[in-house]
């Protein structure tokens, strides 16, 4: 066994050592090959480590209670010795032959064995999972929010590890760990119950993916359950939409926001989509020789789904009012502020149950509020789905909202089995 030092002096006086450049976990290990003033090359390897466990003086991982540090250091020793034995081919005429170095770094068992050991650490595997999700995002298969939620999970785990002064492995995610994670989310992060329940589901998804990829997981992983508590959703019903439509606004910005709100409620689109609507997206489609329908064509930001939606009379009225143009573009933040004022002026002051962001804690808080206070940019999509359920074919609603299953749609509009049974009554009288 070679002496475990970070630096080897070879016959031609070249020195070889390893370094870590980043504080991000996991971080790639770099190999530095230097020979005085003749040459000095630093190249990434295929080995990753936790930088907090890295000893920069020795160029090795510090000894820990696990066997991973030993395995990683053994692989670094092997890699270092291979580079040393092949130094004359790797550096010929003081020039680095990158292909020769790559052959040694990549074409052996070092990468797979070290990666496998490294991925057994929980944060490392979450990072690996995020990279897979990032590829799906770049291919347009998932939206940015799907990627973001796993980044939040990782940051929470890192915070827990820092508080506990402990590094968790994937196999440590058991029922006891989930209880601690749930307490952390609810007490320290002050997440709403459903946010915590979803976070548990996401963490379980990561662990099950790890199991598929050969990483050891807890025997209790399948017993872990996320959860969703039923909450009362706030929507704008057809009567309230009529009230909003009839209000006369002196201020142009409120009239503008009101029209966008109506467009969202009659198309069922997310704020990231409907606020981008422009005249150039409109197209006229011939239904039959005597009838043409005005539609809008666009790509949903979140799902990357190509959409073509017919515009109903309420929206056509808004376009006619604006000489065929959509309302003036507005930021999400300003839109959220203005539609609350719009609904206040429309008389939506009844007290209802709901939740809103606390200005001090920046977290959602539940309680009873005037309805206009609970109006946000998301209300249009949910209002569209709720107002049209039972009136419009369910597949048509799902097409507009982007829900892939009826179960997802019903969950979105808060329909329980009991609600569905009551809906059935009217057809049986």
C-alpha cells in the first residue's frame, strides 16, 4: 500500500495531489499534476466527496465512523498510483495528454464504486435525484416547480444535519426520522400541514428511487405516509364574477387587473400563462362553413403543453372593449395586489375561512378573513374548474387546467367522495 500522503514525487520530479475546490456537497475531487515551472495541470476526476470531511493538508477524506472515507481514500490511492505509473504517457513533452488521463480516470472501477458509496448519503442522493430531474426539466418534461421542491427538501435536510451535528444516510430515513422531520417542518419552518405532508411524500419518493438504484434503504420506507388535510378552497362563483364585471373603475390599473382576473376565471390558466396572452396568439378556427371560433394558442410554462383554447363571450367582450387587444401586461406581484382591491370594491367583504401569507412571518396562516383578502392569482384556475364541474365534460375541464387524471382534478377543487355522492342525487330524483 502506498503511503497515504497527498503528494508523490516521481522520477521526473512531477508531483501529484488532490484538492477540492467547492464547498457544495457533493464536490468533485480534482487532481493536480505539477513539475516545477515546466507544467502545472489541474483536472477534475470522477470522484465526489463531502467537502466538510475533506482534509486539504493530506488531500484525503478525514476518517469517519463509516467505511466510506476508507473506500474513497483507497480509490484516491489507486488513482494516484495509476497516474504516477503512466506519467510519461500522460504528460509528453511537458504537454498534458488529456485522453490518456481520461482513460485512467474513467475507464476503471473507481467511479462506480465511489459514486455508489457517496450516494448512500442522504443529501448526496437527493443531489443525484435533482440532477435527474434537471435533465427532465431541460427536456421540457417537467416544470421548474417540480425541480424546486426537491431543492427545498435538500436544504431542510442539510439544516437538520447541522443542528444535530450528524450526517444521515438514505437508510436512516425511517418512521422515527420522519417524525423528527415533521416536527422540524411544522415547528421550525412553520409550514402549513399540507406543505409538510407533501414534503414527506417527496422525501419518500427520493428514498424509493434510491432503493431502485441499489442504495440501502430502511425496511420501514413503505410504511412512511405523506398526507393531505382537506381545506376549504376560496373561489369566485358566477354571481361574484358578475359583480366584479359590473364595477366601474376610475383608475386604469384596477380596470386592467379586473379584466385579467376575469380572463383567468374564464380560461382556467395559471398566472404564468394568462398574463402572457397577446393578440398575436389569437387564431380563427372554422368549425363549419357557417361558424368560426376565435382561439388562443400558447405553450403552458409549467407543463410545456401546447394549448389551443376557445375564447368565450366574456373574454371576447374584454377584447372588443380594448380594440382586439388583451389588457396591459402587469407583474405577478402588482396583479395580486390590485385584484384584492378590485374584489373589495366589488363588495366581496363577507367573512370566510381560509389562509393567507402573514406579512411578518412570510408564512401562510389559517383563520377567518374578509373574502377579498384571500384573493390571489391562483383563484382563477380553481374557480374555472369548480364553476364548470358538472356543467362541462370533465375531460374538457382537465384539458384546460392541465390535470392528467380526474382524481387530481377532484382533489384540486376539494371534491370528496361524499361530495360526489351528493352531486349524484340530483340525477336520481
